[in-house]
C-alpha cells in the first residue's frame, strides 16, 4: 500500500490576466505586469500528462477547485492545440498561438490530425517566448500545464523534454503527473501496458513523477475491490493470477523480464484519484507538493491535531468503498 505522506498545506494568493492579438497561426503576445521575482523563491509546476481520455482536463478542473477550497491559488495553462472546450479558467491557451485546425487547413502543409498536433507542439517549442510572456514573473507561482494526449510526446519526441528544461530555467520546480484510466487498468495485461507508458515518460523527462489512476468514482463495487492490488503491485503475483490473459507464449520470457524489472526496482506505483472524495484528492496533492518541496521556504507552522490523525486516511478510503 502506498502510504500517505502527511504534509502542511500552505496557501498563496494572486491573480493574473492576459490579453493579446492573433495574426496567422495566432501568434499571441501576452501582456503581464512588469515585475522581478524575489531571488531564491521558486515557482511550481505540474505537468499533467497521460493518454487521450485519461482525464487530464477533468483533473485540472477538480484540482483547481480543491485548491481554492484550501485557499491556494493555482493557475492552469492549456497546452493542447486540439482542445475544444474545458471547464476551468486558463491563464494561457496554446490555441491563441497555434491551432491544429489551422495547420490541417494549410494547403502547403497537408497534415492529418496526428501530424498536425506534432507540428503545433514543435512550433510551440520554437516559440517559448510566448509562454514566458504569458507566465510573467510572479514569485511562488503554482501552475498546472494541461498537456496533449499524444503518447509520442512523452516517449521519443523532444518537445516535452525541452519544455521541462525551459521551465527549470525559469526557476520552476516541475513534477510530472501521469494519468491512466482506472477502468483500463483492472486487467493485468492492460496494467502492464499502462506501467510501461508511465515508465517511458519518467525516463524521457527525468523529473519527479506521480502516477495516478483516475476515474475511481466510476468503478463498479467489484472493480473497486480488485483495484487495490494494482496500486502497489506484486508483479510476480499478477503474472501468476493472469496466466490465461497473457496468452502469447512467444513473448512470455519478455513479459516476465519486464515485470521482474519493474518489481525488483519498485519503479512504478500509483495513487487513486476520486474526484468525488476530498481526502483522495488531498492525498494526491500532498504527494505532489512533497515531490516539488512546495512550501519549504515558508514559515513553519505546528501541525494541527487533525493533520496527525490523517495517517490512516489512505487505508480508510479503500475500506469504506469495499464496505459499500
């Protein structure tokens, strides 16, 4: 079981507005109030990644609401040039720089949806000054970057790695948040595929990464009882339990080697994310804050009694749902 890390939750507050103009390919210049960051005060970022349909935009929307309830100011930047709509306010939107539809309609390019998205992200990587102007220079920022769902961006294309390096140059502490759909992960062979996708992003980006199973609230009662073994998995046990599912004898040795590597080095673990449960969201946020050392430069506060009593919340989360 992935044990909860009990951390102080502190808050910041700020507001941001951005405006601009949009010529061809919607190259936008964001105007922000001039200012200089205080020396030594870091900024914080979550890079929200994952396959298409894994719940990245929903995660950003619910996490913003959760942080507002904690009196914490969190901003969101949309980096998906193919996004159609989202239910959260954005401080910057890549569609004001370039859109997939514009690229696909350009007769000189003639890209399809996938090629168009890759072109948009490469164009974005060559115009990081647009993002810098949108982000401004405010100390102690906390920003969620809602990324596209094209898995190539996190495996072998250099765009996301370049973005991480640029954010670090701007004094951001970056944590990768890799989402997978829990409904997809309840079968062993699909779970192994999800682990490999998360592991690929970890290796490619070389930043702290929290792996999350989303849509826990949509699981059936039976699936909720089964999902716990996938959060902190014993890969050898999973192989024994799912011999009939992994039918390919040709690749049996390869599958065993991959599972052994993951298990022996404890390389991938998952946290559950239930948007209908405040404690589940709080546990995820605490792990991310710990990974990027959020609040370590702020004044220390003695923990309250309810913080001490929260040690068993993670276990209680599953116990309550198993009893439903």
